[in-house]
C-alpha cells in the first residue's frame, strides 16, 4: 500500500484499512442505490434528482430511513412499508453488486493479491474506475430493459478517458502524457473500426442490427480504456459469455415452454459489459492462464482437439442457430406486417394540396 501507511504500526494500518474498506462498501451501496434510479429514469427521460424515490404502487415518497441500500429491502422483506406491494429483488442486488465492484476497484490498489486482481499502481485512478464500473452496471441493465446503450456513457466516457490517460498515463503503463493519450486514441479507433465492421457484416448476415451501433460506440470506450489488445480480448470473452448466456436463456425458455425467439433476441450488451469488467479486474491472470494453456497445448498436441475443437464447434453451431432463428423471426415479422398492411388498406382520398397530405 502507500508509503504513509508504512509509518504506522501494523495494528494501526489494519484498523485504517478496515475503516477504508467499510467506507468503500458503503459508498458503493449508496451509489448503487442511485444507479437504480438512473436505470429506471434515464431511458424514459425523467430527472434522476427529482422527484424523490417513491413507491411505484402507491406513489408514497420513501422516507430516508426506508431508503438504506440493501438493508431496507431485507428489513421490509421486499415489500413497500406503506402498501405492502412487492419490491423487486433487483434493487438490493444492484446495490450489492455495485458495492462489491467498488471494493474490488479499491482492492486493486489496496490489496490486489487477495483475489488475484490486477494491481493498480496509483490511487488517483480509483475514482475513474469507480465511474467506469458504475456506468457499466447502468448500461448493462438499460440494455436488458430497453435495448439501449447510453451515448453519454460511450461518447462522454471516451472523451473523459483521453483526458485521464493524459493526466495519468499510468492507465496505459506509461509515464509520458502523449503516450497515454495516443494509446487511448488508437484503442478507441480500433474499437470503433472493429465494432463497425461487425455491425456492417451482422446487418448483411442477420438482416437486422443484431450488433447495434450502440455496441460499436461502447467498444470505442473499452478500446480507449484498455487499448486495442485489451479490446480484442474483451471481444473474445464477450462472445464466449454471450454463448453461455444465450444457451442458458434458451434452455430456460425450453423448460418453461416459451418460444426460442426470446432467447435469440437477447442483447449483446450484458456479455460485452461483463467481459469488460472481467478484463479490468483479471487481465493479468487471464493472460497468464492463456500462456499456460498454450504451453500445455504445445506439449500435448492432441490437447488442441479435446479443448479447442468442441469450443469452436459449439460457437459455430450457436452462430448458425442464431442466424436461422433471426432470419425466420424477421420473415414472420415481415409477413405479419404485410398482412396487416393489406387488411388496413383503404382507398386513399386524393390529396387536395401538398400541405394537407395526410400520409406525408
Ligand atoms: Zn407502496
């Protein structure tokens, strides 16, 4: 940890670090509570500061003593104190997740060995990464709810990262401000370029924006923060996580007797955001594991067959399945629209003047 802690006795240092950890967890939970508000209100263009939090069922403003992150939900057993309407478990879950993510960012600097985290060389970057994890939680949840990724996070975040990379080039392991900015800039460019190529091809193959422009802009941010190599790893992990998530939803839907289309229509944002967070915390461990795996494969040639071929087959199978389902879904959608248009087709009265054209 930092030098000033070295001057303290061991007991004092332990106490201080416990106080710091408690503070960070509380801060994370409070921020998580605010993120819940952002996730709900930003997509429907409501102010995040006014009005104060209220029950969705009875509309009663929630008093401060019933608005304590995580704890309130358990004390009130997931029900509104006034009308007893159920409150989603999602709220305390997001507060708890944010608290854990805040603590992990802090421990990257404080005690990275504990969970095998990437070490953070300077504490000045802690607030920046807190902002990053918080914005990722918001984007993932809004993508699940509305299939939107916020521009203010992707574009605003990219610009902020350029500034931070110049002020603290340690972000990219450098001491020179222009190296920091250049690495961020090249990463952002790579993120935009690769993302744009995937979006373009995806539109041709899937016949719809399966990988939307929102994802492209978010990849630009990841490139700015993690550099172009980090971005490639995040893409690779995101496709693996997306595969697992997709299969999970598919199996769940089959068990519940729902249609496969809902499994196919899941957004890519959650997989992309999860991959970026995993890379933030464990990129060193992942690279180490990858090198070990590569060495193992080089020593056992048949290892390649047993490990990589099944993964490759599974991924291509999933891709083919998704393409077929999305094409089928789009075809049905177009047929339904055509049928509807035919049903509602009425003789249109000739427009008298251009200004009064009713269908313009
Ligand atoms: Zn209520």
